[in-house]
C-alpha cells in the first residue's frame, strides 16, 4: 500500500517541495522515517502516533516506512507532522482523499491532534504558487501570512479531523483572502518621531543626509547626549517599503520565526540593535544548519551598533563582507547559502574611555594614548565603509526646556524620498546600485564632478584639516546626496563644505583638542 502527500521545507530564505511517501506492509510493526530527517522530524513518530489515536482513528499495527523526497536534502523542523499523519491514514485505508496532489499540507501536531504554527510560511507559499499548486492547508495562526501571496488558495485548520473534513469538501469552502493595500495602510505606525527630539539640529541634519543617500553613519558623543534616541528614530524618515522589499524582508523574518501572527507582512523598515556581547554567528548568521543573523534581520532597514568600541574585534570584522556585497554567504561542507543583508549601518560610541573627551562641561581624564587605543578598536577597513562621522554634544538646558515645535519625521521623510527618487533615476541602468552610497570610483567620477572652486575647497580641507585620502570619495558621495536633497544637478561649494564637516575622525586635529 502506498500514498503520497505534498508539503514543503525552507532552504535559506527560499523553499522547496517535499513529497511525503508512505508505504505500509504486513510485517513486524515499526515506524521508520528516511530522507535525511533531523531530530525534530524523527520525533514526529511519537507526535503522529498519539495525535492519530486521540483523533479517534486507528493507527496501523504494521511496518510503516516514510520517505521524505528528495532524499539528499536535510529535512528539519516539525512542519511535516500533519502530512505524515494524513499519508499514513490514506495509505492504511482509514480515509479516502482525492485532492492530495493539488494542495500543500503543513503543520506541527500536538499529542491531542490539534495543530501548532510553523515557520517559513511565506517562502513556502511563493514556491507553491510557482510550482502550480492550487492551494495550501496549514495551521490557523499561519493563515494571514500565507494569504499575502496572490494566486494561491489558503485554508486554515486547527486539527487533523478538521483537515480531513476540509479535503473532503474543499470545493465548497472559501479560501482566506487578504487585501495587501489594507496591510500597507498600517505602515509608518511609529510610536516615536523626530519632533520629540530637543535640539541636536546638526545631528538630525546628518541623519537626514544619511537616510537620503543610504550612507553608513557613526555618532561620537558623551553618555546621555541622545545618540541611541536619535538612531531609533532613523527608520521613521526612511522611504516607505515597496511591496517587493516588504516580501523579501518578511521572508527572512518568517524563516527565523520572528513574524507576528497578527502581522502577516513587515511593512516598516526593520531596526535591529544587538547587544555588544553578541557573537559573530549571531550577527552574521550561521550554525550547523545556517540561519540568518542580525545583518539579515536588518535587511532593507537599519542595523544599530551602540557602544561600537565594546564589540569584539572579530565580531566587527565579519561586517565587512555584508557591507560590501549586501549579502552574506555561509558555506558548509554540504551546503552554501546566501542571505540578503542590504542595510544601513548606524553606530554610536563614546569619544574616549571616560566618555567626556568632546564634552565642554566635563573634564576628560583620559590620556592621548588611551584615547588613541580606544578609537583604534575600530579598524580602518570598517571605518572606510562609514561615510558620515558626526559629533553629538549634550543638549543644553535651554534647549531641553524649549516649547518650540521641531520638524516631524513625515516632513523629513518627504525630502529623503524625493532625493532617493533622483538617485533611482540616476542609477536605473546600473545593476545593483540604488543610492549614492553604493557608487563605485567610476560612478563617483561620472556623477560627482566639481568645479574649480570646489576643487580648491576640497584641496584646502585635505591639506589644512589633515583629512585622510580615504575621505576624498566619501566627501564626494555625501556631497552628491546633499545636492540631491536640494534638487541641485551640480555639486556646489556649500554642499562640499557640509560634507567635509562629516569626517571628524579623519582629522589630524582630533587628538590635539
């Protein structure tokens, strides 16, 4: 006797179809699962046995062999429970279903026959539609996420019995539908806003420039100056996610089990802020079966590293590849996976060990050597990938008590979005470049031309302020963004002057204050 049920599993952030094949014969009772199952899949034997019995069906007392095909790919997770149970019941003759080849079936079983939610539903639904399946049957808590995928009938069930009844009468059942436009109406439902920030106009301007060109940013300032508060408000001024960006971001959160059941789609740009004790694997992703890390959870959003100098050096160094390639490649002996990691890096740190080197009201107790050692924890290659350095000073009491209304995130976001649209038009024929921060040297020469006055200004900045050579291209990129914010086709001297101010750590005068 033989039966087959279709389900799916995730591989990275994509999915592949799994065929659950069941063979039963009259031999000594046994239950074997083959096809490279992991521990969670092997343990499904006990869950399936108990759930079938508690659903008032007879578990066959025969030799049962389950094959998860293709057999050369590692299977993990508990989403195979429901298809395994249905295939056993179908193969043993306890039920007779005719629609098993048209639908993907997924779900983890509890011992009483009820279903628990699973991970990775969105990429599985996208794969099911691509492979031509009519629909998908899965636990109720996963239904909203699945219904985001258009062109696929989504049915939710709570137990084995309910799934069997649905398959017997599925033509008269109504699939779940979700209006994506309604979901996107909840976008930008932020509880924080730039209008709440007192003072710090120069820092807010730097964050606006950073957002407009997708430039990585470093904030230096004493404790309590508002670095973290400002960083947390950066996503509120970034352009709204497109549907394609939202889908890709949601896929990452889905396979990691981070998606909320009542929020089927990630509509706001992610903001991730790992603690400085995090490991390199947690930051970049990995494991025996590779999982995405913080750099991928921040895809299309912001990765904020507070207390940057407190991170272990090896942890910071692994950031170099995703910052350059905008994706993470994780290789194992039997597999190689890629996770997207197109994020804005925003960092914050004290200017010295005691934190008060740049504070005009408190005296710094650190020596020049201590400050140099402290700042040298940030390697040159990593610093090369940060376009903007901005000093954050403590807010004065007068500014704290001010009742003046500051500019809102919505107003800033409109300017940022307009600047991004200019850049999208500029790089429409360049593969993989969407903002000024991604320009190569060739593109910098093409799009960042300056006149003789600008050249003289830049020459003076490099010679008199002691700016390093690596600052040259960074200044031009940031200048291009500032010009875009003003709608200027040319980079003017005032744009260069502002960009030069954003290279604090490149100045030779930093340590002579």
